[in-house]
């Protein structure tokens, strides 16, 4: 699919059929498809935002569902009625050089939302929204993000997970090289119900920027199954107005290199290793395994 012009959604909510699912452009069961071009997908979402998407669920601009071997490059997605770009039930997806743009005060306009998907690469993209720049939720694994710009927005999040006591699992996620500017939050793992969520092998490295919230990093994990192997390397998040901190609930992991704010709240189970260098070696091996996931 080559998109070089502008695709514009109807801007009047009353013109939408209320019986239709809350999807605008929905692609399903694709295999080996490329979306490319310099075009724009414009969701014309301002009237939905005025009516508050938080109460009235509305359309997602672009959804790719139940697909394999999909590449998306070059396009712009903006002003979605709700989530801008959703990847759901997919395997082997590569997204690069994409611009996602919605106003900072637009509600629930997640930039890129990944759910029930594996082997997803997101790189060299700029995302500014009124919600999470990237949100990764249940059933997702082997997610690699590299060279991202996030802002405005709520930061980069795993979650929310565990709503209505559901059992949610997210594993093998890497965020490597990101700049967060004027985001409400920084790096987050979010849960509704902390007894039903399992999260492991999460790496953040080469991250810098600012957080408006005092909690620049927040790892709210399961009381029953703690987050394990959260690794941070060369992370520096400053506060826009004052000091910042890291919040942890039942989270295990460690950092090396510069990590600010401090992650002292992470519990480290390093007794199985002879030294910190051994832990780093193991974590780097895990990281490389994710990086080289075949697409």
C-alpha cells in the first residue's frame, strides 16, 4: 500500500454508524505487506476529544490485526479519535520512520499500541500524543524499540495490565536509545490488579530526557509474580520542576552505567553470580537475543 496523499476521516461524530466497531482503517490477515509513502492518515479527532474519549470510546485511526510479515515506513498518522496506530495479534512487524502526532491534551490518543503480538521492531520514529507514546500490553514478547523521540505524551509504557483480574504476560522488551521531552511520565510498567501480571526481561538503555511527574520511572509489578530481570543502562531522566525518583512495587533488576533517578528500590537477586560483570554479561546476551530476532 503506497500512501502519498492525505486520507481524512469524517470530522463529525454523528456521521459515523454507531453499529460499526470502533475502527477506522482496519487491515486484517495480511501476509508480507508493506505500507509506505510520504502520505498522511488524519483522524480528524478534535470533536471526539471535546466529547471526551475517556467516557465515549471512539475510533482508532490505523489498525493491523492478525497479520504476519508487515512493514510500515515513512507515513504520518495524526489526530486520531483515540489510539493512533494499533498492532494486534501480529507476528513479525517492522515500523520505521513513522511520525505520529496528536495534541498533548487529546485524551487516550496512544501513539503506537502493541497487544498480543510478537517480534515487533519500532525504530527511527517520532511520536507526540496526549497519552502513551508507546504502550505494550498483554501477550506481547520480543519487542525491540530503537532511536525513538517521545513528546509530548505520557512516556513509554508497558501496560496497563491486569484489568478485571485478567492474567497478563509481557516478556523480552528492549528500549534502546530514546529521547523523552516534556513527557508527563518517563518509563512505566502499569498494572490495575497486581496479583495477575507477569513481566520479565525488560531492558532500557541509552535513555535521556525530562519528566513532568516526580516519578520519572515507575515499575508497579505483581505482588504474586514480581517483575524479573529489569535492566537499566545509561538512563538519565531529569525533572522539569524539581527532583525525580523511581517508584517500585515488587520489581527485581539492576542497573549499570549512569542511572538517574536512582533505582535503589529495585531488588537485585545477584547472589547466583560471582560479580556485577557476570550479571551484565548475562543481560547483554539476553539483549542481543532480542535484537537479532529474525523478521
